């Protein structure tokens, strides 16, 4: 009996020693994939781990523009922000880190919504309906701009294709927010297009969606060639006004002064961003101002947020 008691004491002592050693040891439960325990910086209770995308990311461009983190003069994002490359990597990090907050594309959030909380922003949920209506603010429009007298049958067919179910499905596959409610499939038989080359140009942000639509359109009509110059939204608009481009692309709202020149505008999709947190954070909604202050480093702890 005494031997058993002695053995029990020894085992109990070992268990206590191991527990004490493990108390301060980092774990990988809340760490992004690829990180090791030596990469982990301990996060104070309640501290917000701010996650952002790499420079040049389209998602980062939208986020900074709408939230007001990046101005014409300077990028004021907090130096403590953890930079991650790719929407999926950000989603993985936030999933594994209870204190993290980041932002991802709407398409990525839709695929990972069972693992993440997409925050209400200024009281609006990140849904397709709210993004298309303009109620949810973390979006920007992707627009066609043109002058009625400068477009021909090729441009008209291209616009019709982009608005068709075929075009919208391509855009949705790329992560764009589109309205398919009244869309119908594109009927090639209705368009007897001549051989020719047309020039489009505009926003660098719309280049990917423009190129995808152009690629599919030219596959259907091999006699047509479309070129695209990535020069920025403003230059795309002035290019249309000058006759350099028959169709311009802009990733912002068109100004009243630009509309006064006779420009016509068609929104072909919306670029949406979702601010995400780990479900364990207990956070479900923030204002634009709170999001801005978190990314500026003015709010650093979840205790500063009224949940």
C-alpha cells in the first residue's frame, strides 16, 4: 500500500511539473498555417491582432480607400499590422487566432462563412443585396463609361455579353458581386459582328475582370480584337472623352462634372470586402470609424469596443 502511495505521489508530482511547464509554452491552436512555435508572439488578453494584405492587393486597395487608412499623402496603417499574402491565408490566420481581425474578398468569405464572422459595418450585413444597394459601404463599383456617339455594334455586343448570365457567371467566379436576378444567357446569333479592332482602357483594378470578359468574347467572335490599356480610372474617362478609347473602365463613382460631358455609365459589377473576426471574439458589428481606428492603431484592445 505504501509503495502504491509513493508511486501515486511521484506521478502526481510529474503531472504538476509538466502542467507548469506547459502553462507558458506557446501552442499552435491560434497560429496561421506554416508558423512554428518560435514564430509566435504572445498576444495580451484582449489585444487585437490586426491582419492586412500585402501591398498591391486589390482587396487592400478597396479596404484602405473606403475605410480611409490610405490617403494621397501617406499610408497610416498601424506598424503592428500582420501582413498576409492572399485572401485564403488571411482567413486561415483569423480562423486560428481568437484575437485576430482582418479583411477578405466577398467570394472568400462566402466559402468560409461557417468558420468566420463577417462583421456588420455601420449596421449593415455583408450580403449581396446590401452591397448592390449601396447600404454596405465596403464596396466600390466597377463601371463601363462611354459616349453614345463613339460606340458601335462591337461595343454594344460586348456590353450585352457582360450583362448576360454568361458574363455575370464569369465575374462571379472571379469573386465579383453581381446581380443575376433578370439576366438571360447571351445569344450569339443576334450579333453579326464585322472584323475589327476596338480599344478599351481604364482602371488597373478592373483590368482582370475586363480581360476575362474580353477573352471569352473574342473566343466567340474571333474576327474581333479588343485591346485594353491599364491607365487608371481618370485616364480611362478622359480617354473616352478624347476618343482614344471607345469604352472606358472606372473603379469609382463617376463625378457630376464628368457626367456633364455626356458620358453614359453602366455598373457591371461590385467589388466587395468583408471584415472578419474569429467567432470566439464575440464581436459581430463595428462602425467604419471603429474599423479605421483599429487599423490606425488608435484602438488596440477589444475592451475598447462596446460589444
